[in-house]
C-alpha cells in the first residue's frame, strides 16, 4: 500500500543544471518545431541565429529519476496526470540553474492515488527565480489509504462558442525517440515489450511532449511565437498520444489566458490553459 508520509518526506538533493544551445534545439525538435524547414518563426527555436527557448523546456531541465526507487512504487502503475509551470521570466537559450524538488501532496482517489512533485528552478549565480514546475502522477490501484477519498477537483468550464483558433500538429513516427534524448528515458516510450508490459499496444509519446505541443499551439495562435508571453501553462493528460498521430487543437482566447484542448482520432488527449503576460 502507498505510504503518503514516506512520500511527503522525500527531498531531492539540489541539482545543478547547465544547458546549452544544443539542448535547447534538441528539446524544440522533440515537441515538433522545425517540421516545416521554410517556417522562419519556428526555425527560431531550432536554429542558433536568434535562438529562442520553448517555455516548456523547464520540465526537462535538471531531469533526475534517481529518486524513483525511494518511493517504493511500482512504476508500471504510474502515469502522468497533470503538469503545471509558472514562469518567473522567459527561459534563456543557455543557462546554469539550480533545481530543487520535493513531493508536495498525496491524495487518495479510491481507485488510485495522486502525488505531486514540485521543482523550483533558480539561476545558480543570481538566485533569480526562473520557474516552478509541478507534475501530478496517478498511481493505479494505490488508493484506500485514507478514511475517505479526496473529493474531485473543480474543473474549468469550457466556452460554449466556437474556438477562436485551431491548430493541427503532426507528430513524427520517431517523435518519442527524439523527445527522450532530452531526459526522460522511460522505456514505455521506446521499447515495445516495455510498452506492452505497461498496458499499451506500442510505445507512446511522452505526456510532457504533448504538453510541449500544446505550448507550441498557443505560441503560434496568440503569442506571435514570443516565449515571454507565456506566464504559466497547465494541462491535464486525458489519453495517450502515439507517435505519428496528428494532434488537433482547439483554442479559446479569454481575458488574460487561453483555453485549449487537443484530440487525436476523435479522442480527447489533453486539455488545459495558458496564462498570458500583457
């Protein structure tokens, strides 16, 4: 049975993360930038002249799975549920950061459990806050450790009008193999026997790669590809995406934010919102 007190005591040692232009361009390729070699706006994220960093790159900086064994969880039963980033300022294309992570919350959902891991990224020299990234994991079959399951969280209401923008984004057949080079080497995304052991018919795309595709759709539709416009981004993963599928995004512009949801083959796979700076 899941031990919530043990999880809440977990603290990762501070990690220093140095990243360069190559890391930034590789991440951008992992979330689909550069698919059109004639698109000058998207090339700014994969070409060194005037290079920009995708805001969601913060989710892979300082990636460290050394703590997984310490949780005592069966990671074949763990799937990402939600991801949130809150930006202090736009990420630079190169940097030297300090990353600190800990488990902030463990919730009993009856059929399973949710635990959240928060990572705070600061500049190693100035100590300036860059971003706080929070990942929520769902552990299948790990519920029942509390007297009553945690109540369901209230979800945002979707606009009833037609979307203000649409975006169809093609993933490549090797998308997961490319994305995993930025840090997440989970074999579910690369090795067919491992994917089948996890209950999937074939290797699937990382949820955080789908998160990056969502960020890309917002940048394209409402930010003129200016990463500084993204002050925050949050999404819930609803179903897996398989490499080679097209993610079709619907986006609504609201006051100070953008709501979005993505589908693959008429299956809702992601839904969330982006907070925009003025």
